[in-house]
């Protein structure tokens, strides 16, 4: 169907706009007098490292280590080591890679360059607990925050304050070397201190903020972690700290740029695009209801835009898992949208995570059509019951409407589009 194909092209354009091969080369710094150490973490880290190797002068020293998610590697590189580790819950491979990265950074001189490659997912992948904290403690806290539906800002605030490498501590370890961080943003606002928990950026959040986030989401913490969060000496480096004098954080790909790329595809196909925002947050099912209301207003009154049109948005919603389903914020958004639209003619939608993984599933997202609920009912599937059970993945799997991209090797948050015909 034409609308389905267009939605996929829009999603593909959003991903392509954030491809490391596209965005890394133009932002590479000049080689330093000494050596260049490439370090970093994230779902795009391996592809970013590959782009660095392809465009770095062959006669200039280059080496290092990056860590990416299992399945997001690019094969062996000639000059930069790539390690794979667990996401979203950290594991020993990520911990050990983070320890090695920190040790490499500490060996730099004032003539050297630390080229840091940072992208979404780096917070879990670059997981080196603060002294006195065990990896099992961080894993338990991470799982509890994920299940609580905590927004990414709260999660990263906690992660920063339980880490030996996040919240500017990697940049501090690299001093007195120059530090240039190339960053692919997956967070609302594109703040370097939030992306991957800001390993090269000063941290405006505080220990008190971390304690409040844990309390807000009802997460119990082990005694050692609680003691650390109560210790003023464990506070993170703040803006204005001289350790950041030779640090440059460059955001090279953003959700907004990807939304604009998708908008151009829609426009070329005869659908007037309207970007509703690149930083929409909240419970996925509630965002789905809101979007259905906007779609209905367009159909009934031609407001805030007349059809044919495309309502485009990004950001990162959350799912508070209360049922027995597998969660997944994009499929939960879509299932809620479908239920609220109730088969409204002429309305199609897509929602995908731009890294190719919606939650813990190797599924990017799904597509909704006007006949989605009717086809489900014919299969004996109750859409409302599936939504109540947080089973969006099961719903769209049964319909054959999942979007499977495989690892995209980048990550600029979620992409959502609603097509409304005449």
C-alpha cells in the first residue's frame, strides 16, 4: 500500500540523516602534535569509529577502544578496538571496557587528543561503578528504574552519581590532553551532559537530584549506593570546573535534523509535513491518545493543518509495565493510537526507534492502518486488552505489521509519523 511504503521511506530518511558515515567526517578535528586516542560508547560507537578510521590521515597515529551494544558492531577495525556489551542493563563486558577506556585516557599528555565518540545507549554500555559500588547494585537499580517508567533524564541522573566515568569524569581523566567529543543525540534538548550521561560534559545535576529521582519512582537502593549518594565528596564535576578548559562537546546529529529529513520525503510525496516537536515525552499510551486527538481535528476541521498531511514527531516516551507484555514504547504508542482512532479512514502511522530496537526487542516498531483493529478482531485479538497488558509487540506481530530494520548503527531517539489523506 502506498501509505505504508511512504511511512517506511520517511523512517529510513530519518535514520539516514544520522548515519555516522554522513555526520562524522565533517566534524573531525585536526590531528594533534602527539597521538590521537579514540574512545567512546553508544549504539553508534562502532560505526562512528569506522568513519573515523576511513577519514583519518593514514600517516597520523590513531588507536583506541569503543564499546557498543551486542549486535551493533561493524566487524574488526584496523586501528580501533570495538567491544560489545549489554544494553539497557549493563554487564561485566561493559564494566571492563569502561575501566580500560578510563585507564587509556589517564595515559594522555598535553600534546595528545582524546577523540570521544558518544551516542545513545552509552550510559548503560559505559558502566563502571563508583568505588564501593558493585555492578550487581547498578544492574538492580537500572532494572527497577526501567520498570518504573522513569524518564531518561531521571535514569541518567542516577547513573551519573553512581559512576566512576560518567558526568565529566572521562574528560577529567584525559586531562591535560585536548578532548573533542563527537556526539549523536538521542535525548530531548540535545544536552551533552545528558547524552550517555555526559562522560565529557560538566554535570548540572546533584546528589540530591539523584536521591529525589529514586524516591520519586519508588526505587530501593543497596546500602553502599545509598551511602555514596549521601556523601558530598562524591559530587560530580560542575560547569566552570577548570578540568573542562580543553574540552569541546560537538553534537553532530540530532532528532530535529532527522525529523526534517523525513518531512522532505513527505513533502515530495504530496503530504504537507507538520513537525510537532523533537522532544515529546510522557507515557507512550497517553501520547498516543493525544496524537489521535490531533489527527481527528485535522480530519474534521483541517486544523492545525489541512490534509493530505504528515504529523511528525520525535522524543522518547516511557512505558510503565504493569501487565505481562513485553513493553516497547513505540508499539505501545501505536496500539494506544489505533484504539483511540478506532479505524478512522485515511489515517496511517508509524513509530520506530531509530536504533532499530524498541525496548528490549529486536524490532524497531510497527505500522498502524485504518483496518488494524478490524484485522485484529478477525484473529480474535482484543486490542484494548493487549494495550492493558502492555503487549504491543504481540499485537503487531500477530498482524504482521512489525517494522524490522536490524541494528541501524545510529540512535536519534524515536521517530513517529501520522499520514492523513484527503
